[in-house]
């Protein structure tokens, strides 16, 4: 359970992981996550919160830190009308649920909500509404449930041994 | 059932009779290419954490290009680590032979129909050979090296058809800058871009590589060109097998997402203004913009064909006063051929400085980074702020012909005036 943070279209990797803080490690970098669009985001966000955005979320470079910063801040999911391809791959591989929403109408800033990535559901718990998302493909949901690609492979190799 | 070229390659790699756009499948990779920057130093710790070795050392190609020639302490250390890892693992290793995207096909290991991952964002270059090749990050690459597998969401295909024929003085690079301007850097939506049409068919392999390479700047996952007799001629030349690829094409009835049509005959030399490849315009419209540095380099813009084009403009001429021309041939093989044909001599006579066969300034490496206040015209793919040096340097993109013409003029110039 968390609160909704509502963002617009074309949130890019420089806004998520600003280039000038890339050398400082993920903790220092995360403190500047999204500051160009919301100066207090890293301070306000709490574990379990959910980002809801428009089109082309994660556009720009291939840097994994864009997804890593969101995971580090404890976001439980990112929901967007569409994602940039490499960001989507990186998010899955780092264990951050990313879900496509056909529409984000009816979702407001600050709404209390939780997400079921496998079922493709966003439940607005106070508003008592459910919004359908595109369910995550089963094989990707499994990677995320395991905590990302490295953890997923560790488990797979352990099972094989 | 009719299918696109991308669908056919993925279906084969995923051992499926057919695949549909949007579905996520697990594919076996035919080759994994890594370089010294994103390669051993990043993937070895993850493999160690997983407690496994390489799934198949024969299918891993390691190419040193980012930190070559190792003229910094950091670079020398990374190259040492890279060489040690190559020895230990027995992967195929090309050391100091040039930039990975150019060395891989020259080494004869890239085949039409292959499903290939590269640990670098310019990896779509392999699509010029009809291989589904795309870039991934270090974590994913470690997963591939451990398992030989990767998940892929089957892309839709965006057809980009160039009709007519390019005029003299106009190159593949101009087509790509025009496309970046028209479609934008997210126009490819991480789908499969496929280039078709008479003007594409007429291009040699290295020009096709420029198109495939810059599918990345269009936001595509891959940039494909169906293999044909030009492809097989190249494969024979580098001593590679020539597979039967008659079915490696998008079928006439296959469903595609978009079909853009452009007229190559109407295209003028292009430049892209700082700081985005999408800031494209006719080179004529950018005159007169003074330049201090002209750079012919990178996987995108310093292959043999690029060098030959630039030399045709530079022959018998001198650089404008105050302009520095830097030439970093993409590969040793291409430089050797250019030297045999007198092309390297043309650069030297014109007053150019020759740099190592490496990524160099394009990736902000090495000792020739751009200083604040410098305006550069470059044959590379990207002109993002600060990428090639100081954040207050300005980079314009153009074809090797346009870069050469601008170096002589001392300002951005349409090369057609000098042919």
C-alpha cells in the first residue's frame, strides 16, 4: 500500500538519474531522483508509493541507475501509458514492477493504492475503485517477484544444482 | 503464414513456429558481444556472485575499443583486466583492432538471421547484415553470459522505405539525420525498424551499417536490412560462410505498424545542431557556422567508405587556418585498406591528425576531449551536451563529406559545392 505520485509524459533518464550525480553511488544519486520535475520528490516518497506517469516513461539513455534509483527509494511500481524500451528492460531486470495502463484517468495525486502486477490491477483503496492495467507477462513477473534478474538466476542455478 | 524479418529471426531463436508482436519470449542468442568498458569489469563480478562461468565461450566476442590505447592510468588498468579475463575464459578476443560494431562483421562472425546482443547502445549496427542485434546493459549481459538466453518482447515492425537514388554528395548519414529530424528520437518506439527501397538496395554494406547503427538514435530496438547479394559479397570478402538467406525478409502480406516513404533523390546533405541528432536541417541552412574542430571517427562515421568519401573532398586541399581535423579510423582493417589506396596520405597532406582505432572522443574517452567554447563538426551519431568533452562545447553532426568540406571552409559547408 502506498500513495500515488502523478507525473506527465516523457520523464527521461536524466530526470530519474541526473548525469552530474552519476559518480556518487546509488544512495547519493537517488537523493536527486526527479528533482528537475519535483524538487522534493526524494524526500517525500516512502516505501510502497507508486509512480503514475504518461507516455514514454524512462526515455533517453540506457543507464540502469534510472530504474535502480526508483527501486532504492522503495517505489512499489511504476505505472505509465507507455515505457521507453531500454528502461523497461532495466526495470524488470532490477526487480522494479513496471505496468502499462491503457488510461490513467481517475487516478489522482495522493490516492492510496496498491498494485497487483500479475493480475494487472491497481486498487484505489480509499476511492474503492479498481483500474485494469496490462498484466505483466508471466516470465517477467517471475523475475520481478524474485527480486530482479541476478536473484532470479541465483535461484534458478540453486534449483538446478 | 506471412511474417516480418524480425519475427522470423526471433521465432527461430525462441524455437517457436511463429511469434506475435507484444508477446514476451525467451530467445537463445547466437552471439554476445562485449567491450572493455561494459564487459569483463562489469560482468565478471555478477558471474562470480552467481557462481557460474560462461554458457559458451565460443559465442562470446570481446573487443577492446573504449579504453584503447590505454593512455590513462584508469584505461591501462581496465585493459589489463580485460586481457586477463579473455585469457582465463577463452572467449574470442579482438584487442586493439578497432571499434566493436565494425570489427564484429569484419571478423566474419556475424551472420544474417542471427539473434545477437551487444553490451553497447550502438549494437543495432549488426542489423545491416539482417541480424536481430540490440544493445543491453551490464546486468542483462551477465545473465546472457551465464545462460545463453534473454527475454524479448516481440516488436512491431516500422518500415522505412527510401525510394529513388541518393545524389552525389549525399550519404547514409544524411538519410539518418533527416529521419531523426522527421520522426524524432523516440519515433522508433523500441520497435523493429526495417529499411527498404531502391535507395537502400543500392548502398554498400558500410553505408547500410550507418543506417542500422543510427536506428538507436531513432529509438528503435533494432535497425534491419534484409540480406541480399551485397551482403553475401561482403561475407565472402571477410571469409565468412554465406548462409541460405532467401527467406530472411519481410513477407509481402506481413502486418507492420507503420510504413514511412521518403524520396532519396530529394535529400540534401544534412547537419544536426547541438545538442540532439533530431535538430536536423539542410547543411546549407547552417552556413555560416564557424568550426574549430572537425572529427571523422566512431563506428558511425569512420569506416573505409567514410574515409574514402572524406578524402575525395580533401585531396590536394589544406585545412582552414585554426581548424583541427582529427581522424580516428573505425578499424585497423579499414585504415590499412585506406592507407594502401593513398587515402590516409590525403589526410596527412591536408594536415589532419590521425588517432587510434578506438571510440575515442565520441564516447568522451582519451586525451582529445573537446574544450569549453569549441565548436565541432563530427561524423559521429550523437551530439548530446557534454558527451564529447566540456558541457560548453558544441557539436554539430554531419556526413564525413560534410565534415571534410567544413574543415576546408572553416565553417559548416554543403559538400556538393566541393565535389
